[in-house]
C-alpha cells in the first residue's frame, strides 16, 4: 500500500507526513515485517547487551513503528475505499454545529448553473450522475456561489485543523502511554530478573548451609566418640599410675615403721633386744633376724624397694665376718617366709627349716646408724618414686584435660557452627521464599501491564482510525468542493511538519520532563490548514533509578578451621539492600584467608653455626664449641635436637699439650675464679676416706695461694654435708614439715667458710672438720652452694666442685638442684668409687662435657695423688702456671 501510494498519490495523501519520513518508515517497516534469522539474532543480542532504559526505549520504538505501520495501512485502506458519499455520510454523523453548517451549505447553499436536466440540485446528486463530468464542463459562477464555497472551504479547513490537532493529541497521548508502559514493563521484567537472581543466590546459600549442617552433624558424634575413647584411655593409664602410687605409698608407710623399729638410741628396740642379719646358704637373700622388723619388710610390695633392701642388707652383711649358725642357736622364729628375689631357688624353703639344718650365717650387732642410714636412703628413694608418680599423674591429668578441652572446643565449635548454619539455612529459606513470592507478584504485575497495553493499543488504534477517517472524509469533500468551484488544478498545501525531535530529558531516571520540537517542512498555501504547535512537553525517563547494593560492615575473622596443616579463617558481611535496576552489584559476602599454614608436625629450624668459643683449658686437652641456635620452634610432634646434640653443638679438642707440672707443687690458678668446695662426709665415706678427703681439700688450696711475688685472684668457699639421721629430720629437710628447720643440726649441711682468699685459714678449718657419718643429702648441699654463689664476684668465673662417693638420698631432688646450679656456675664432680649407674647419674648432673667435669676416681687413695689436684685445677682455671718456687713450707705437702 505504501509503495502504491508513493507512486499514485491519493487525496488523502495530503496528510501531515513528509516524503523523507515516509521513506524512513518504509525501511523500518520492511525490517519489522520481514524478519530474518540474522535480524532476529542481532536484535536479541543487542537487547541483551542494552541497559534497562535502552531496552525500554527500544521496545517503545518497536511499538511506535508498529503503530505507524498500522496507521499507514489504514490510511491506504481508507484512501482507496472512501467515496464522496461515504465522506458526506461521515460528515453528517459528526454531531456538531460546523458539520451541520457545511452539510447545509452543500445541500442548499450552492446553486449549480447549466446543470444537466437529470441532475439534482444538490452536490451529492450531481456527483452521483454517471454521465456528467463536472471537471470539463464550463460553468458560470455567480458571486454568491463563490462566497458560499469559500465559506464552506474555511469551515472545512477549521474542521480539518481541529481534527488534525485531535489526531496529533491522540497520537501523542498514545505515544506517551506506550512509552511509560514500555518503561513499566521493562522495570517489572528487571524486577523479575533481580528477584530470580536473588532467589538463585538464596538457593546457593540453602545448599551451602545444608552441606555445612550435614558435615557438622557427622562431626559432632564422631568427636564425641573420639573424646570418650581418649577419656577411657586416660582413665586406664591413670588407674595404672594410681595402683603404682598405692604400692609406693604402702612401701613408704612400711619403711616409716621399719625406721621407727630400727631407730638408734638408749631406749630403742635395737639396743634393748639386738638386731641381727641372716643369710641362708641356699639363697642369696639376706633377712633381718627379728620377727617384727622382718614382718614389716615382707610387706614391701614394689620390686624396687625389695631389691634395694636386699642390696643394702647384703652390703652390710659383707662388712663383717660371718659366723655359721648352729642348730642350738636360739633365733626367734619368723612369722612368715622371708622376702626373696624372683626366680630364687630357695623361695619356698621355710626359714626355720634352714635354721634347724644349720645352713645359715648370722651377723651379730650390725651398726645401728649404718642400718638406719641405709633404710633412710631406701625410704628417700621410695619417696622420690612417689614424687615421680605424682608428677606423672599430674602430667597425665593435664594432658588428658588438655585433650578434653581440645575435643570440647572442637565440639563446641561445631555446635556453634551448626547453630549458625541452621540460622543461615532458615534465613536463606525465608529469603528464597520471599524472592520467589516477589517474582510471582511481579509476573502477575507484568501480565496486568501487558493486558493493559494491549487494551490501550486497541483503544488507541480505534480512536486514531476514527479520527483518520474523519480527516480523510473532510479532505475528500474539500477537494471535491474546490473542483466544483471550477479550478482546473486545485492545489491546496496544508502545513507539513517534521517528526518530533526530543531534547535531552531533565533527569536520567525516576521521571523528568522533556521538550519535543518539530519544524515546518512545507508551509500552508492556497487555503491549506495552518501548522500545529511546534513545541510540546512530555514526561521522560520514568524508569526507576538504579539501586546500588548496600552491605554491612565485615565481621571479625572466625577461628581458624585447623590448628596446623593449613586452615581458613572466614569473615562475612550481609546484604542490607539488594541491587535493583542495574545498580552497583554486591561484592563478595564472604572472605577467607589462609591460616596456620605450618605443618602439624614440623621440626625446629636452626640458624648458622656460631663462631668457635675460647678453649676451655690451657693444657691437658680442652675443647671449644660451636652452636646453632633455634630460629623457629618445633610444632606438634616435630622434633628439635637438644642443646648439646651433634646437630646443634660441635666440639673439637684444643690445647692438647700436657700441662707442665711440678713433682711437689700443684698447678697454680691464674684466673679470676670463685670456687665452692662441697665435701661429702656421709656414712659411706668411712673414717679413712674422710681423712683423705680433708687432706685433698687442703692440698687443693695450694693452687689458689701465694706464689712467687704475687697471689692468685681466687676465692674459696667450703661446704661440708651429710644428711638427716632419722625420718623426722628427713621430712624437715625435704620441706615436708613446717617445724623450725636448722639445716646444720637437722640436715647436717654446714657452711664451713664463705668466700675467702685466706687459704691458710681455710686449711686450718678443713683440718678440724669431723666425719658426720650419716646419710647423703646432696640436693641440700647443692642448694646451699647455689645460695653461696650470690656472694661471688660478678666478673669472676664461678665453679662448684663436689667430692662424693655415695648415692644421694634423693636423685630426683639432686637432679633439680644441679640443673638450677648449672645456670650460674660450672658444676664439677670428683666421684670416688661410684658404680656404673651412680656414675651415669653424676654425668647427667655435671656441666658438659662430662669428660672435663666428672673425674672418676676408683678409690680414696686417688685423692692423695698430686696429679688429681693438677687435673682438677687445669679443668677449673683457664689460665694456669707451674710455680717455680716453693708455694708451701717444707714438708707441708708430705703432711697430706
């Protein structure tokens, strides 16, 4: 129809559409009415990449083109089908004064001169005559008829002007409605898309929360089972330790009774009734030939206590001459068989049976204090065992409690997480339901808007078609009227306007005002209708403004999911306002960081080797060391070498040349040194041994006396020690009683001399020291030496030398005291006649390396050798020399 009209213009072609606009319209309609896969694909892709406002504008443009296409088709139809009779009928149907006046003029007010006989007087009848051709007939016009025609033309132009304005108004109203409706529909579509995205987001949170809940519901029972298993294991181990403790406590109680029975004194049981030792030849076991004492010893339950009793009694048995026991010897019978070692062949032999056969040996009158000392040593060792068991129980309980706390912490963490995830699940389900409900409401709203648009489209189309029909009818009548006037070529030019050109909207969203303007393409001429308004205002950009996402502040980071081996800590933030209408999208709602990346079981890291230290000795082979320090501690079950392990300490010998010594004078110490000399005067030393110890101590002082024209820069302190003589004082010395403690009286630990450089006075005091002949409380002696070091000079080397030959009462307490002492001084031992086990203990107590700090002397005569003194002085002092003149009066050394 459009192409036909362009080639064959009809009267209705006088409508206000320019040729250029028609061409653009044709091309647009061809694109719309002739879709191809390519155009559809381009349209779909371009729409997907557009903004919401652009999509709304594109939809509005499509609707506008559809309206134009519809109007153009209708204009073509009405132009081709509207006759003059139809136009006159349409005019008469307009129920207003102008239409009635024009109809009256057309019917009565315009006479026709020289009309054919068969013609009626009216325009309609003349026009209806089939054989009349008014266009070529010469008619004579009167002045009155010209006046009526002009009047009718003016009235028709007025009606055309008002109808055109009405058509223009209707077109604008429909356009504004469609523009707004397209914006609303696109807004609703955007809302549906946003709610769908929000629903999908909530669905992902639902799935994630369900996953975490499932994991938590699996972990909590598993952790509970593991906790139960761990607690059962702890209780089992604790039960074993408590059984051992019960045995040890029993032995302590037994030994306390034994110590009371064997207590030395004028009124003691031992003095009144006598106490003898007995060994049967069929067994190595030694028993006490007294029913009450032996009955108590049999009550000992721990193998260690039984073994120590046998060792002590056997040593005492060997100290005196054994005499065979005859049949008639009167020995009190024992109420029970004697305690024997495991796998003893005489285990089931009755003690009285052996006595009757005369196969046992009896030792008469064992020394009371010696026996008491041995029993005190056994009691002290048993008490050490109690302390060890109590520490083991404490460590076990602490370890079990720590494990329990770890499990409880993990269970609590999972419980809290379960609660949190359940809350998240509830929130996610509520959010999902809300989003789905909103989407359904928006879908319903979309349908309502679509229905309203279709209804309005139909209404607009109907009204505009009706108005267009009227315009076409009025133009046809006007054209016919002008031909009746006698114009051979009636050319009436109505005002032709361009398309509306919109200016920029006052706002980009939320609804603003926009000015529309158009220009005159062809001005009116020959009585054409005047131009319609060239400027108009309309609302614009009524789509909602973008709503940016609003989020809460970040929470704090959660606890790391793993203590080691790599875990994650998480922090979250919540969406307070979801984005709408292409607003700024939300950022991440969760943020995780790696934590505790260290391996669960990693060894410590060590630094580089340090520089070599100074040589520890001037001669007689010392050593120098290098160390590696820890730069990163071990984790979990990782290992770290000890400070003196080969991986962290390297030693190499130095100054291997022997010291230059004198035959009759000890090496002279030239170092600034403070020495604490600790001398063991216990029962195991014996009288002869104690004499040799004091002689050795006096000989040692010569190394720190005056030599030549100078004197040694040394100070010497002397401590004499033994130990408590009975159980009451032992408890005091161990701090188990709160009664007033006199260390020298109760514990037999005597400070002979504080630090002094007067060696003559020191030798005088050493010569007067008595043999204490009691137990060996080495730990208390080391404690006193540690306290004495507080009086030492700050810039002097500090050395503690212990001369001992016996097992201490408490190895546990001695080890602790030695460790504390080593922090402040070099700890050396002159160990006399110690067995393998005791020597091993001493090496653990002394400073490192033991080769330079533990001198293993076979017997007390070794103390008499000058080489022993020289070796000790060379190990103590970094600077030594050989005296060239006599350091002591003639015959002084031989006196020792």
